[in-house]
C-alpha cells in the first residue's frame, strides 16, 4: 500500500512552509449576497522571500583543476577570482564528484549524485536507480524551492542535467531548466559545446546563429547573465534573485581568440613537471596548501616532459597556451557578470559563490592530445604526429581540440589523478570562493573545513531563511543529505560538520571519514576501452588527509585494520545512496541503442522529416551507427544556382551532410574530424522535382566497420564509393539533425553557415537496417 503523504504545511522559525506550493488562496472574510454585504476583497499576494534574504550569484567553471588558476597558485592569471577572494573567503577543501552531470545534480539538489540518479553523465545512463540520469521528483532543486519562496531565478550556460531523449523541440520540457525551477534559461543542453558555432536554447526556443564575426560563447553567456539580472532587478527591485551561471569553459573544445592565446606564448615551454613544482611553491606562499604539503608522484602512465622529443614539446606547449587563453578569458567574462551585479541595488546583500570546477581538469584529450574530443568517446586514440599538422589552427573553428592528459594532471597540482578519478583529490578537490559583504567580515580569509558539493544547498537555505520542503509539488522529498557550513562565514575554526563522504565514479572509489581517506583508483581516464574488472581485487590506498593534504603518503600497509574498516564502510554508504550496482563499461555505454535508453525514434526503421526541422539533438535523431541505411530526399530545384543543406546530422566532431552546391549534390561523411569521405556529383541537377537517394550498405562483422555508398538522382547513380570506417558509438556531441540548413558547426569547411537551402524540400525519408550486434571494439 502506498504511503500517505502528510500535506498539511507547518512553518518553522524561519517563517517558510515545509510544503510547497502553498495552498490555494481562500478569502478569509465574510461573504454576503453582494459585495455591499461582504467584507472588503483581498487579493492573494505573491510569495515573498524572507526578510533580508540575499541575492545569490552561483558561478561554476567546467573541467577546472585545483592548481589551474593563479588565485590558488596556478599559472593562469585569474584577476576576477583574486578580487573576489580578497573580498571574501577561499575554501581549500571543497569537493566535487569527479564528473560534470553528477556534480551539477548534487549542486542544485543537496543530495548525493547517485541519490539524485546521476552516477555519470547523461549520455551513459543505464536503467538502475542511481544511474538513470532522470532527476527524481523527490530531489527538488534549489531553483524550484527559491522560486516558490519569492526569488527570481535564472540558469545561464551549460545544462547537463536533462535526459538526452527529452532535449528535442518535441519535449517534454519538465526536466529542462525551466521545468526544474528556473524562470529563465539561456544555454545548451549537452556536456560540451562548440564555442564558435554553438547550438543554444532560450527557454524552449532554438537561438538563431549569431551574425557577429567575433562571436564567442563565453562572451555570450556573460552578456545574457548581465542582461537578465539588470532587467529583473529593474522591474522587481524588492525581489531577490538567484543567478546560476555555468560556463562551457574550460571544458573541451579549447577554443578562444588569437589575442587571448598569444598572451601565453612561451609560458609553458618548461613543461608539465616543472609547472607542478612551480605551482606547489606558489600555493605554499599563498597559504592555500599547508607548508608541509608534498608534491605527489606523476600519476601512473603519464610521460615525463623530458622524455618527449622537440616536436612533441612544441605541440603540447602550444596546446597549453590555447587552454590558458581559454581559461583566462573565462575568468575575465565572469568578472563582467560580478561587476554588473555589484552595480545593482542591494549589492552588499549579494552572495557570490565562485566554484572553479565541477571536477578536476580533464584528461580526456588522451596521452597525445586531441583535435577532436569525440575520438575519445568512440574509443580511438590520436597521434601527436597528426595533431602537429594543425598546430597553428588550435583554438580556432576547425578543431574540437583538447590538451594531453599530463597537462590535466598538472592543472590538478598538488594532487594525483584527474577528472573521472573520484578516488583521489585530483578528480574531486576544487577551489571555491565565497564573498558576501553583508555576511562575511573576514575578508581574504581561508577556510579548511571538509566540504562537499551537496553542502551548498543547505548552506544557502540557512542564510536565506528558507525551509527545505518536506513535500514539493505533491512529492515527498528525500532528506537533504548536505550539511550547512554557514558557521564558517564567521568562524574560521568552526568544526567540519561532514565526518563521512563516499566517492564513486566509473568504479573509481573513495571514502572520507574523520580525517582519513581510503582510495581505490580502478580505471585511468585517458583509456576509454576498459577490460573486465573485479571490485574485490581492487587495490586500496589509505591516507591521513589531516596531516597529508595532497594524498602523498599511502599508509595502507601500516594500518590494514583501519583500511579494512573503511572499505566495509564504503559498501555500506554505497548501498545507502544507490551507488550499486557498480558498472565499469565505458565506450559501449555511449551507444544509446545498445544500452536501451528511452528514445523518440527507437522501434522505427523508417522516419520522415520536413523542412524547418532543425536543432534535433543527437539522442532524438535517426540512429545511423553500425547498420545499413538509406536517405531519400524529395526536393524541388529552382535553377542551376540552387544550393544549400538538405539534411545534416552532427558537425565538426562527426556526422554527415547532404547538400547542393550550384545545383550539384554532395554527400559528406565526417569520420570524427579525422577523415571526410566525400561523394560529389559532376552534373547539375535538372530544374523541377528531384529525388536524391543516398544508400549505404554496411559491411557488418562488428561495430565501426565500413561499407559502400551510392548517391543517385531520379534513379540514376551520380557518385559512389566506399566509406572505409564509420563512427561506432557516439555520432556527435552537442549537435544533431537539421533539415534545410545547418545549425551549429559545419560538417566540412566548403560552405558558410547556416547554408540554407534555396530550393524547396518536400520531405527527407530515412530507412534503417538492423543494427550489427557484433562484439568488436571501437578501437579495433
């Protein structure tokens, strides 16, 4: 029998109800036959925030390491962060989950990431409670709670907390940012995005591509944040606001202007090993690490800088220069947002929370760096010799580039490991700065309490005077699992309230308990092709992190009993918070078809689309991987100069496109930006109605195989040949299907976006064969 929910609201000492929404208004007076015989009418009043509730500005950078920015000793200047730190507090023991979607789910709900069903990123969701990447109704967001308590709310930038199968223009929209409690959304629904040619949404509407030749996504995000906060505070000056800004930087692709990149020319020629040593010395001088902090050894598998040849050093130094420019620009743009908020009324009662990273710096560029991050997600390593050829184009619109794994490790100084490795602080410890003129007097102070992402929500509820609801929108809520650290604002010596915290990401496991950390790294993040694994044979390490800030001294052999107790405790915590079952699959989980994730197109082997269907995300587009397929386009040619995109799926990092140039059809298959198989007709199509057919016969025998392609018009073959290899697991990252134009980045570089079709498209029809279920791996 279902448990009855107690829906009668109670109000605590803060004055806000624990059941939301509030009951419908009922007139409290006497009502007679007419208004003349009735008590005076009273309107229901909008919910008002508690008195003196602060404005909140939450800033989150993507893929950023502890030793990346200058404020925490890194080599990339961060004047915005410096200024905010001088006005407020630095927190040097703040922890994330080691990956973006999980950290973000924890950040906006106050629950552990598995409790919020985000064991990983949305693209690798599976059908277990902690792994679906469908935010439970029982984990209401801070946006929804503050909105119902009188706040104006906005989410600007990256949203990676909506299931991919819900991100199409068909909806449903209840788990888009607007449906999660944010009045306004401007940004992208994906893990990363092209910064030169992004696919963006304003609330539920696709944003037209910018015509500004100097457009850059980070600038756009800052502009929209500034415009929103100025507008709403002008209209409703008595209402507080909650502004959540989540940049796409510094996640790949590392893209920025030459002006930013050139600021760092030659700055990283000494390499990643020297960088780590220099950074630790700076960290000690700044006091963000204890004086006795040791530099951990280079994580296993990463090369020494001195082992590289001259060309490798030149390439990798340049990749780091690009990244540094990208990161410096990000801090600069967030500075514009902060300064704009400071110019508004009630600025002193505005709390700024600047979190430098949803995880440690990313090693997903592989050991040799990357020109196309989607290669990594499909299980293919890249070669530095190939990447060297593009050294002068890095950061520009032609590449989805990412620096080598060893630079990521250096960005996480002084810790071991990187993003994805939840067992060690290189993956989970991130800088955080909080400034609040009305509430924090210890300007420039340092706080070293052990804090986790889930602790942000209860801290904000406490300082805002808001009760965490027991029932929200008719759903009984899971308890908030975070713990407020608001007392640290006044007291540097306030105790750490968090005594125990589990960590798990892709079977990399850790447990913090009473100043000790048990760590079991299982998989390296630069190798997406994982072998079978036995959790009972994993090697655990043990650290006294009260005395050993960087996890440099493994004490497992010295204290085996303590380690055994913490291992057992990890399993208890895992069972409590929906961490089980452990799942070490990697590349194969990116294939939505094979994993059985919900889909708007699954079960259909034929689909028809019409002109104007644009911005369809990858997860809702025809699944074209590892099978035969046929695309039939019924179009009308208006003349010899008719041209433009008929149909495309993907863009710079992978996909395909069928277009006309001066009346001649061309089909391009972009294999992960490494090779573009092009089939171009030599004759102009006749005026009038034309049926173009692209037919692909898959070789079979596993995934990622090749096949024969034939391009025909009105039944006549006009081009044919082979596609020697196809994308095995993930067609593209932030882009999907477009009919009649190209939204996002181009499939090749022979046309100008949006390349709108100048003829008429009646329909585009897809017919799909059966998916090959062979066991061959992508890298094979």
